[in-house]
C-alpha cells in the first residue's frame, strides 16, 4: 500500500547521555516512511527503541539528529514544530503504553476524554460535546457509569480504553499506538483491533502500531519493521516478512510466536540470537533491498545471501 507519504523518518538518532563517558544509543540511525491509510507495525524486544522512536516523532524527546517530516513539514525542527503545534496536535495523537501515568488522576473519565475537544475548540455546544464523549466511551467498550470516576478507580484495562478514547476524540489523521492492547482482556483486544481496522478502511486512518504481540501485528499491519538495539534490522510488507524472514534476529523473534499445535512446537529448534556472530554490527551497514520492498540491515549482499542459505544455522520456525 503506497499512496501519499504521510510521515517520513530520516536517519533518526536519539541518544541519552548518562555521564561524561556513557551514552545510551536508544535509537541509532533509523529511516522509514509511513503512507496514508496504512498501519505500520514496529516490533522488537523490550528496550529495542520502539517507544523512544514514537516519542521522538511527537517531539516529546528532541531528536539528537535526523529529520522527521509530517506532510512535508520538518516537525523535528523546534521552530517549525512550535509554529505548527496546533495543526500537529489536531492530526497526530498517541496512545501511551503506561495508561496510569498518561491520565490525570485529578480528572474524571468524562473530563479526560472531553479535554482535547475543549482545547481544540470543537463541539462548542456542551450537549454535543457530551454526546461525543458518550460515543467515544461506547466505541471503546466503556460503560457510561464510569464517566464520573477517576482513573485510580478503574482497572488497568479500563484506563487503557480511556486513553484510546481520548486519542480518538479529535478524529486524528495519524495515531501512534504504543502497546495499545497490552493490558486488555482478549475480548476487548479483538474489539479495539477491529476498531482500528474499521477506522483504517472507512476513514483512511494511518497508524504506527507498536506491539509485542506478533500474532496481532500480523493480523492488523500492512508493513512491519523489526527493531533490535536501536536499529531497524528488517522491514517488509507483513505477508512477505512473516513468510520469508531473512535477518537471524527476525527469525529468532518469530520463532517465539505461539502456535496452537504441540507437534509443530516440538519441531522447532530454538536458539538465542547472538549479534556477535554477525559481522555487520561493528562495520558499515545499511538497509539493503533483498527483494521488492524487503529491506535487511547488513554490510553486503553477500551477507544477506549467506543468512538466507544458512537458515537452519540459527533457528527453524
């Protein structure tokens, strides 16, 4: 799905300096594009840099270097971001991973969902605004009885639904969903994922979908990028990536997907990925296109071909 390019990330780096001699390279020179109307998945183990990437896109963290474009506007530039802040906030929203920290504990559920509508001066009529709040609560499966409750009176799953309702309140063009279903029970997970698919199909919503649930990513995303230690090691259309993973880390990661078939699980030859076995890591490397739209991080085509040939050396899915 390659329509109009909505978001472009070019050579993004996000470093955190702990002291004079220690620098954490949370995001280390990554590039990708997200097209209008697609759901772009970002997967990887904890600490790989997924949430940091999301926060850098929204200028919660000011990038160390690199450029981020939204509708051809260089929003990573602080001056441009300040000038376009109202437009960006109206069209870009985030569902945070930690719903407890993301919600104001002194505001009721109704006020939390209503706040973006007031800030953006939408629905000036109070009755219309309240009707919109109720509509959003119903959309995410939250009963009206919770409207006057505070976040600490709600369960983790209910708080997450409040965060999703707030993010959807402005009908944004682009949503960053950082583990949006992690704390939800299975039935509500299906409801939220189907809601995302519906918004994509009917309203052309674009989404950066960050998740550990590889099965859900396979179902909901059009393209997927795999992150490891701050780098994107592989990126392709979802069907291509799951059918033909090339990078050893991607193969090891996909081998962790649960399959409801004990006989299939017994056949797997699991192994722990060891990046020291791959000579690309300390040398000059880049995303190499090994097939149409399928990119792998390595230092030469020969290295990529060796990975393809030596599949069983690492893991069998």
